[in-house]
């Protein structure tokens, strides 16, 4: 059955992020069969008819947002429990994740998707943390989003609980996962290879998974950090840095996405650029977790070398919000302050990372990331009848510096309206909130991972 057509009519601005970066005042977008069929000024599209017309006079339209590193499966039930003085919560994070049941993961995923979609996210990459994709498939389908999944594998010791297998089994599991899942949900679901990190995987495993990703014409992502200490440790493995280690193994390439990438030096940036690998950076996680984005982050240099840089929210217990607008805001202001240089990461560049550059980093640059004829129709309509959008002269500056996801009014994925007038219809929100709160109680009781509720007395 053909999909109903949709027209977004007379938007105050359409920020296309197309090749010319056109911003169209009084702009219209026509969507047919899930794709953008026309974009232009409202008068040019006046004769275009559609099954549904959205009066967009007080909307700013942008491409849908891409989240390139988003552990959606465990954190919502225990969001906010880690006190600031805990230090790294990774040990607790992985213990909680390991303890999740199938039903708990389904509800947690549903809540994560709700928050992501309501804030304008149309595509997310979960770096292997979902343990029960069969149970969660319904949640992805109901939410209507694009999702990239994989099975997290390792074959070496790790300082926290990670799924560890003999090398051959890790490869076989990844192959089975890709073969089962890639292309599901009418192509909205992609399956990748997802080794956890270069430190927790042998050279043989990393090489086998890269070969597998190449053979299956899919991609690979892994957690990647560097810094002076890491570079010293890699000396024992015969490489100058973790990045050089991956390059020597032949594991870098255009279908490889490095997550976080904090602490890379000039040689590593050159290596990433040379091999065509992409990067996801999580600016809010880095700032909140005291990971040193301001000292170790090299976002401006990666961008200057033409590296495809996506943004991620990491997890609801890292960033802790799942708001792409706030994430773009942090990306735009973090380096200005750290280096006392106001020219760094302009608002336009932050928006590119949230849209077309992020989509390109995830290998989806031909399909999404811009409001452009022929692209899949993934769009966000921001409501400017709100104080934070006033006064409106430069819509990109307003979006990145003034606003946040709360003004997301309508979200369209693949031509389907998934958020309509601030509302979604795929889940009963109040019931879900209560269910996830209960899961959090059970999870803390079961694992013993719990902390005083607050530094201040709760009466
Ligand atoms: Zn991660």
C-alpha cells in the first residue's frame, strides 16, 4: 500500500543542511512514499497537493538528528543514582546491565526511545548493549526510529563484566547477528560488528570482525580512547598508540566508527583521516564525567582534517540527558571556552554533526541528514511560539544556543509522523514511567548496587 503523502507548508525557515546549506524562508517540503520529493519556497510548491498538509508558519524545520553512540538498554531505571564523588561508575554500569532481564530491557528501551524521539532523534546507534534484540524489536518498530544494533563481544580480560567468548565464537555470534538483523524494519534497522574496544579484544578478533564487516557490506564500531598513558601502554604491543595499533591490524577504514576518541594526538588524527575512519564524540558525557574533553578533545582538528564526526549521548547515566540540541550546544561551546577561541566549532558545524555529518559517519549520508530531494523524509519541526526562540533572526544560532529538545513539536521518520503536536502514540507514557521506576527498585535490590538518595536529607 502506498504511504500517504505529506506536505509541510510555509515553514518560517527550512534549514536544509543540503550541499549549498540553503536556509529557505517561507519554505515547503513535499513527502511522497517516505522520501522528500520537493523542497522549495511555499509559492513554488503552491500547487503541490498531499494527503495531509501541516501548516508550518511558526515552525523551523531541520533534518532529523542522528545519535552515533547511545547505550539505550540499561540506565533509565537507575538514572541519577551515581553520586558525583563515585568516580568512574563503569563497574556498576556493567553489573547493572548484566543483571537486566528481557522484560526489564524491553521497558527500559521503550523509555529511551520515547525520550530520544521526543527530542528529535531519528537514528541511533546502540554500541552492543542490547542483550535481547528479539524482545526490543517491537519497541524499535513502534517508535518508528532507525536503529543500528550489534552484539558486544570481547575475547580478553576486562576490568568490568563484559560478554567474553573464545575468538571464533565471538566472530560466529557477530556473523549470525548481522545475518539475522541487518535490513529489518523495512531497512530502518542495520546490524554492525561491535567489538567493545581494542584493549578487550585480541588482534585476531578485531581483524576477523573487520573482514566480516567488509564481506557483509556493513560497518564496525568500538570504544576508542588514547592519551599519553594509553600510548605508553601500546608500546608493549608494538604500536605508538591505540589508533596506530588498529591501523597496523588493518582495522581502520571508511566503515569503522571510533567512539569517544578522546586523547588522540596529531599522528592519530592523521591516521584516522588517512584511513577514512569516522568518529562519534560525546561532549556532554566527557564534560560531566570529567573525562577531559577540554584538555584531550580534538574535535576541531578532526573536523579540520575532514573526518566525519557524529555526536552521541552515550547513556542516560553518562550524559545524562538524551537531547541532541543540548548535545550540539555543548559541542559548540566546549572548545570555545577550553581554548579561549570563539571561532571554534561554529553553530553551523555543530548542526552538521547532529545531522548530515553524523549521518555520513554512520554510513547513511546518501539516505538521511539533509532536507533534500531524494533523501528519506526524516525531519524535525521546532515550535518557535516559545520564549526561547525569540527574537528570531538567525535560526541556526537560535537552535544551537537558545533552545533545547522541548520545542520539538513534530518528528517525521521515513515520511511517517512519529511525534505529532508534542505527542506520540506508541506508548502509554504514565504507565511506562511507573513500570521503569519499579524496575529500578528491583534492580537495585537484586544487585545491591545502590547509593544514598541525596547528599541532602530527603524527608
Ligand atoms: Zn559506549
